[in-house]
């Protein structure tokens, strides 16, 4: 329901935060000021810089983002919000200080040590029916109100307000901040729980890699009636929607669908898509040392993706079978 009540909630929260500051005895510093004093000194910022951020509800004039665009695989453009060096240092400290003890839902496999797209891909190999869903503008639509609520469950109100301001931008998670990947998982633990439960009731398995959702059924028979509207409704409750053109795709095993850059084969394995194999063949024909280095990178990726998680945990002996045909 965030899309309906976000403005009201933000207004109320802003008033609450201001009341918290106004209620403090004159001259009293917020709890976070002494806690972060050493880093402010290191960054050559005034000792009251963070207090001003909270009082003004703005990062300026002490911090700012630089905005630019990068091309997306589908031909579109993704806006990147790059924090300035001081803000970037603060965000790294936030990750170190607060994220190490947090655990996302098991279905959320992105941005975790020891996990990769392979865990998302191999969870659905051999399935008879696969649904791939793409969340629209995932980071920006992870709203600042939800992020602040998450912080409030862990720190005092003033610190929560500060941390929310330091880790959000223009109302959502900035794509380019080191804090955004972790927060996108932590804040959405309840969402992942709801989707995993809905999938389990429908006899499916669910995983999420950032904005890519995947559901799969081990046996045929199609997607149960009402499953898609239920998923859409659940996402809407948390402020998300599916991409209008690629948001919901249903595949049979024989279709050999592509999921996060790899193909689920009808035989229950994984292979690289032809576009990547073509690049590898071109690199193999090149005499340029730089291309040779790139090819080795592709080979390493191929081994990682096409080898099941169980096989990857073992230390294979190098032999001819390690060569990836392309």
C-alpha cells in the first residue's frame, strides 16, 4: 500500500523526526553525533554536519550524488547515482557497522558472499514450468519510508532518520550506493517470505536475484489459476510492479528459457546463450593479448555458470573436461 500512503507517511515521519529534535533539551547533541565524530574529523567535515542533515532533511551542502546513465541489455538506459567521496566513505562504514549480522531471506540470492547468479539459475533446472518475472525500477521503488522503518527497528529514532537519509536518494535506494544492494535484500525479507509462501502453496519454488524473480514447478500442468494476480498484488503492497513488457514470462522446459544470462536446457542443465558463445569464438580467433585475457574471463564465467552448485563445492582435478565448448 506504499504507493497510496507514501506521501502521508513521509509527512508524518518528517514531523515526528522534527519533534524528536525539538524535544531534545537546548544544546543537547543527538546520540549519533559523538558516535560518528571520529569519521567526520577524518573527512574534514564540521562536527555538526550530520545533525544538519537530519534537521534539514537533506544531504546538502555536505554530501551529494553525481548522476549518469549506462546502457541496459534490453537497449534501455539505467540511471546511476554515484555518491561523492565523503558520502561513499560514510556508506562503506554503514555497511561494515550494521550489515554483517543481517540475513536476507534464503530465496534472495543476490549480493551475498559465496552466492551468485548460479544459485538463482540452478534452483530451477529440470523444472517442467518456469515463470520469470522482472520488477520495474527495483532500487528506486524500494521506498525511503520502508528503509527508515527498517532502520527504526534497529537503532534510535534520530539515528534511524540519519541512516535513512544517508542511504536513500530522491525517495528510494540509489543505484550506485554501496548500501543499496544489502538494504534491497534486508528491507524485502517480509516480501520474500510472502512470495516464498505463496509459491510453496502453489507447489512451486521461488528465488529472487535483485529485480529478477523466478518461480518453477517440477511437474507440468501450467501455472495455477490466480497465481500471477496474487504475486502482482503482493508486490504492489510493498510498492513494486512488474515491467510492462517483460514482467511475466511463462516457459515450458522445452522452450529452454534464459534466466539471468544463462539457458536452462531441456535436459536439466545450464549452458551459455549463443550471443556469448559467439563472442568467445571471436575472441579465440584474435591474436590480441587483451582479447586472450577477456576470453579467459569468459571461460571462467562459463565454468561457474554451467557447473552445478554441488559440483562447484568440490575441488575438481584439472583435466580436458574443464574445457568449455563454445
